[in-house]
């Protein structure tokens, strides 16, 4: 198909689903994508995308049936279900790309982009390591200019990214204490500055514990109450990263910089997330948190650059 197409993203509003979709949309089309945030009616919301395909009017808000986009991108369960509604209502005129395992047969979409640890396969499945993001050298230059004050903080700038609770990841107050002790050791060794960022998934108890344990942080951000979100600037200016093991997105974005990245977790995560972590460690990209800092190099994890030509080719064939 001819790109740039008209393009719509269907999302549940979760950043972990929406940001990879936005990154892909920006790479596929020069036109800005519209983003529709949806909720499904109860009780269908409990089992989607399984079960009957929802009529466009059942979504909240209802889907716009006046003009279907040429290309639709979804991520996560709600996105996967919305794409089915769009594909049927548009009589197949809208092409569909699902990001992440939809938990139904991938043939129901034109393309499915899934991380390797989901172990999904098929002729229309594009397998990636980690998650999609827009980070490349040009992105880093732009964000450094947009967040120039962070560049004036002393080097090395250590960026700590904290997510939240996730099944299979052992992370709690003892790990926060270990993190604080490690960072103090690092600071005693080479000085520098500390940027501490949470997410909307970070429990309030963790936020309070981190504030108490890391009073030396040059920057602390957990919510809009702390001001504008400095996340993009922290990624661009970070010299090394410590990332809680629960977040595939934050790990992938930190690894997109090519800077040293450490995983914060008690042991190896279980299940699919453990497969992801072991692959990163074995490839030389990721290391467990250690008492002494290290410097190493690796090919940045930038899967978007690799797969966009493949996705374009698949769209042109179908």
C-alpha cells in the first residue's frame, strides 16, 4: 500500500500499549496518527478479544463509522478487539497491525508484531526483542536540546526508572534499600548526579520509601504533582541506567541509548519476562545490579529501525 496512509491507533490509554503504537505510526506515515482511547462494555471487557466481535456502536466512545482509516494499529487486549471491529465494519478495507500477542489466532490481523518471549509465530508475525520505541541518534539529539538543563547536571548521570508490581518479579522494600546502598557506593566512587523517575504504576509505598532512601537525588519525579514529566530528557541525557525488571518498555527504551543498563530485581524474573531478561543478559546488553559500576558497549536495542522495512513490504504484498 502507498504510505503515508491515513492511520488511527486504538488504545486503552495505557502508556505501555500506546507508546509502541505511536512509535510505529510515526515511522510508517508522515501524517500524524489519531489516537482513539476506548473502553469496552461490561461483561465483554472481561474476555476480549475472545468472543463475538463488538459492533462499532458498543465501544465507549462509539467508533467513527463515517470514514475508516487505511491503516489501524492496536496494542494490548482492547486494541486487539477494536481492530477486529474495525476490520469487519470496514469490510476489510482497513489494514490492521496488532502489537503484542492478541491471544487469538494472528491470522485475524494483517500483521502481528510480538516480542520473542511471547513465542508467537506465523507468516504474518513479526518477532521483535523487547518493545518498539522511537529512540535513535536523532531522537536523542532532539530531546537533549529540549531538556538542556539536565545536561548541566554532573556526570555520570545515573537514571533510575521504577515501574510497579508485576507477577513473576520479586521487588520490594529490601531491594529499595539495596538500591540506595548501591547508589551511595557509586556516588562515593565517581560522584555524578541521580535522576529518579517512577511511573503511574509505582505504588505510593514505594514512592515514599524511595524519597526517604534517596534524598540525594538531583531530580525526583513520580507524577504530575512533581511537575512536567522529565522522562524523555532523562533517557536522552542518561550515562547509565538502573531499571526495575517489571517493565519491558522502560528496559527497551534505556537499552535504545546504548548506555550501560542494570536490572533491579531479586533474582531472575519468572515466566516470559525471565526469558526476555536472560536473552538480554546473554547478548551482553543487560547486567544485574552490582555494587561497583561498570562501563560496557553493545548494539543499541532499536527494533523499530529493523522492522519498518519488513512491515512496509508485508503491507505492499497483501
